């Protein structure tokens, strides 16, 4: 989970999550695809204790998750966003305590079990489309104009 700074009264910086998706998540998925069974992107910016969060949710082994967590922690874009305080923190699950061992464990528990089990694969397709669209559009744009552009 990438916790994005959201100063009171300012517009939500949706571009920060988009940047993380294109520059951090997409290459990590390419490099560590053998470690990920299903994954998805979740974006939110509520006026609550959770705040503005860009989440990369994936199902993996503890070893695979740790490799991905290390890649995220060492990524230049993540370090830049943390250093410039655009990210307030990056949080990850504890790989020594598996609290959600099944794929359906990250689905809404109010849903029927059949939906809980199939949701992750369906939303992975939607997330892949979003990530591919972001990457496609980014490849057409100039790097001029700063991070917001």
C-alpha cells in the first residue's frame, strides 16, 4: 500500500498512483511474474483514517512477496516519492504471519463465496487493462511538464 500525501483543502493527486502503476508496478509484474498468481490495483482517496492509498494487492508465496517488497523498497521512483514527501509511507503485509491464506480472503466477505473466489481473477483483468492503458498513454506523452504531467 502506497500512502499518498493529501494536504487538507488540496485536490487529490490521482496522478501519483498512476505514476506508481506505470513506473513501479508494471515493471515489477514483468520481473516477478513467476511470483504472482493473481493481482489487482485498488485506488482510494477517502476523507477518513485510511486517506489516499494506491494498493497493489497480489497473491504469492511468502518468499515471492518478500522479493516483490524488496523491489518496491529499492525502486528509485518510490525512494523519490518518499524523499519528496509525496508518499507518506509504503506498507506491506508481514510475510511471517499469513492472515489471508486463500485467494478469496481479500474479497468482500459479504459476497457469496463463489463471487469471493472468482473476483480476484476478474478484477485482475480490469487492473491489467488499466495498467496497459496507462503505459500506452505514457509512451505517447513527453516527459516535459513535471511529475503532475
